[in-house]
C-alpha cells in the first residue's frame, strides 16, 4: 500500500467518521431535515458564529472525502473518469485545507465560554492548540489504521513511511507541550496545575500522554511495529482526552449545572462506532481501497 493507498485508506476512515458523526450531531440537535438550509440560506448566516464555519466546513469536507474515494468506486465497476483523475490533486488539497478551518474553529468556539472555562484550558491559543492536536492525531490514526488493516487483511505494512508519520506525530505532541506550558507560564496560570486538584491531575495526565510517544521513539531508534501501534494509540488518546477535558471537564456552565454522558448516550456512541467499523470492513472488501498486493 503506497502513498495512494494510504491516502484512500485515510479518506475512507475520515469519510465514514465525519458522515456518521455529522449525522448523529444533526439528529441530536433536532430537525435534521432542515440541514440543507445551512449552505443555501446564506442571507441568514451569522458571520460572527464559529459554529457556522464548523457546519459549512464539515458539510463540504464530507463531500470532498467521498469525492476523493470515488476513483476506487468507479474502478470497481470499470468506469473511467479522466477529468476526475486530473482534478484529484486539487480535491485532495481541498481535503487537507478544510479540516484546518473547522478544527481551529472548534477551539475558537470554547473561547465564548469565557470565565466558565477553567484557566488551564482557557487561552486565546485554543484555535492553534486544537489545530495541532488535529494534525498529531491525524498522523497517528493513519499509523494505527494502516497497521491494524495490514494485520487484519494480511498485507505488508509500509514500515519506513509509518515510522516517518509517527515521528511527525510524536514531535507534534512535544511541540504542543512546549507551546501550552509556555502560554500558561506567560499568562501566570501554571500555578493552577500545581494545586493537584481534579483539574491539575487531569492536566498532567494530558501532558504525560503527549510526552510518552516521543519518549518511546527516543528509547527505540528503530521502532518495531508493536511500538508504532502503541505510540499511535497513546497520541490518539492524548488528543481525545484534551478535547474531552476542554468541552466537558474544564467547562462549568454555572452553579448546579453539570453534564456527563449518560449510559444510553454511551451505548449509542459505541453503536455508531461499531456501525463505522462494519461499513469500513465491507467497503475495503468490496472496493479497491487498500490497493496493493497481499502478503504470502
């Protein structure tokens, strides 16, 4: 599976993830049948709303991701599309641009919380930090999925390329730590991390998870597939925990208000993940997503 295979592989996972997540959010917010009005009723847009940018970018990104995958679907049925092949480079470039926009806007969204967001997470650099976690998690997810699919489908992993991707993700995690600690120090907020209350403990768990993959790479200059797999999982957990903490743990709406996912909500989320996995397996078996050859 070369570069093209990795690109299609990642596009499939992103397309499934964003499609299911976007649909679930639309249903959760209510009246999903009105979703089509968001891009078309532009005269009603609130141009000061980060959520508008998030909604428009995600809707566009889902379309671009499935468009990126369309050559594999067309190949399955023997259909040639020369114009699509020529435009594919620009489509992939657009697919790289759109996530940087809505991921940073997700961070900007929490700036609206003001003092309701704990000082350890409340910083004007939230858009940058969310973008950095997106990039680090993206590289690590490519490594995780490539190794997982290689094992599951008996394929030879592209080890040299995966090592490079994991190095980028690990160094990205270290850069995230440096920027975040520097920001807290300059803003005079680092003392909150030294209180070792719930927020301080969670903060240091985040820092440890971001640092661990880099330490693993330093300890093993020639990483094995197992260490790459474990490092990718840790980076994904670090990014997920940072976002979970920002939106749920660090955000306090006011006295008497508290939210944590209920058991039914957790089971719905697990069900959606299982649906995505089932769709992934079906699509990679039915269509030439992974591309290259099987190993003996």
